[in-house]
């Protein structure tokens, strides 16, 4: 079942902290072939929240060292978001896929 979770603020020096200070509003960034500038070519922490988010593992499990210019061709930045509502709020009558992270067996 879906849950609404509070995500802690970003860490100083992370990509998210830098975007918060420099941009602060929803933005689309498209990266050109020139990706050797100071921001795109520097390794910094980047929060990776996917389908599964574990608040107890915030620092060790949700942050990865990232070169933005090598990881992305474009980036949508949102300083603040809200929980989404499911398109289909009731459970479906089909079998669910087993949780396999981090293995695919």
C-alpha cells in the first residue's frame, strides 16, 4: 500500500543542495555535449529514491556518488513534491510480482 513519507533535507555539498541554492524552483535542465564544466564533471552525492525508499537507510542506502554529466542527458528538478494518488486505488485481481531487490531470482 502507498504511504506518504517525509524525505530529509539534502546534505551540504550534494547535487540536491547545490540545485536548491542555485535554482530553487521547478526546472528542466538539458545537458549538451559539453559536460566538462565544474558542476557536471564533479563527483558529488546524489539521492537516488526509486520504487522502494527506506528512511532507516537514508544516508547509507539512498545516496550515491554521481557525475551528473555522465548519469543524465536531462534532469527535472523539483525542490518540493507531494505524494501522488494512485490511478487505480483498489487492489487489482491479478497476482503481484514478488519483491526481488537486489536480486532478480
